[in-house]
């Protein structure tokens, strides 16, 4: 189980809500795998999957440019074994849930993003 999931969630939200790309990237491992339907839209990628921190950084940069008013409101934090689920209001006020798997250093190694609708 994570040492302090509330602290992780607060730092993650703060980074996103201030649009601080460097702070956002501090949460992710170099070997990150990130799955999201938004990847399908922004990257025109039918697989919806990115691998590697540099690819993720480029995607997040595009996302911050595409959604300049982006702001996340956390509704629920769910804690698992070496993982969390953040359930929050996301782009275009749609609900999103992200399953994040973390390594021993507390860095995110895999994300599965889910949206109520896009």
C-alpha cells in the first residue's frame, strides 16, 4: 500500500491545476505506459497508448495547449495495493477515473484513464 496516497493525490492535482509540466512529470517513471481515449483523439492514435516519459511529456504538453482552461476537481481517492484511482472532474467538465500503478519509489508506472464520455 502507498505510504501517503492523500499527499500524492494533492501534489498531482496541484501540478495539473497550475499547468506546471515539470511538476506533473515528477510523478511518472521513465518506463511509463499510459492508456487513454484522449490519446486516441489528440495523437490520432487508434491504440491510445504511449510508452516512455518523453512521449508522455510531449502528449501532456499538447493537452495543456489544447485545453488552456484545464482544471481537475478531485471527487474521490481510492487506494489499492501499489495503486490508486483518482476519480475527478476533468476536461470539458467530464468525469474521469485514472488507475495509477506505482513502483517502490512512488512513481507511476502505468495509467489506465477512463472517461464518462468524451
